[in-house]
C-alpha cells in the first residue's frame, strides 16, 4: 500500500514538473518571438541606413536659395547631433553649403522593391517633382526627385511633417571609421551644435 502511495506521489510530482516546464517553454517562445520582432525592426532600420548614399555631389537642386546669414557659414565646423546613419552622431562636420528651404520627413515605397521606408529625414522642397508652393501639409502625396537612397528617385511619397529651416550640406569623418563622407545632404540647424572651444 505504501509503495502505491509513493509511486502515485512521484507520478503526480512528475506531472507537475512537466506542466511547469511546458509553461516556461511558452514563455520562452513568447520572449523569443518578441525579441525576433525587435531585431527585425532594428534590422530594417539598419538596412535603411546602409542603403543611404553617404557621399553626394556638390550640386544642389535648381531654385534652392543659399542662406544669407546662417548660424553655421560655409567652411565653418559644427558637431553632428543626429544619427541618420551609423557613425554620424558625435562626428565633427565641415559645412559645405547652407540653404533656406522647407525640409520634409517622408514615407515612401522604394521603386526598386523592398520594404516601405518610413519617416525618412530629410527631403527638401526643391527635391519634389512639381510641388505646390511650400510648406506642404502632412498627408500630402508627392513624387520624389531626390536620390539619397536607391529606389528613392521617382517614388511616390507621403509628407509626414514639414520644417521651414536652414539645411546644411556637410563633410565629416564617421566616428565608426571608414572613408570621409562628402557633401552629405541634409542636416537641419537643430541637428548641429557649436564646437566647444
């Protein structure tokens, strides 16, 4: 009789242990799925950064007006406070151009396929195909003429937000190493800060 009770007790204990392990596995699977979603989102963001054209031409769109009295004049230096691309934040920038315009955050579907690009900074008013006079309201649909990234030129985009500001074209050495980036388009005035003397 005692042996039956011991066996029954052991069987019950084993069932509880196995049930607990099953629940833990569900938790582990859920955590794994959440972590995978986060890493996929990070991967998309990193992929977006990798596809950006780091260096560009010194040519600017037709009709773009030079800033008359910019905070950071051409040839001056400033610290980069934004991270549009890896190695950008904390790098020292040399200003190669300063212009008055409307800078837009846009979302679009690349013409070469792939995932939609959301909240891309920045496309300026003069890089839109036949836009109405600016600034354009959020939700306005436009066609991009900019070629900052592969699949951008000719893409249909939606304006997410507009910022009338001074935009800067800059040269800088990435903090992550590698080649110097020249004529990067664009950073806005609030994405730069003075270099402390």
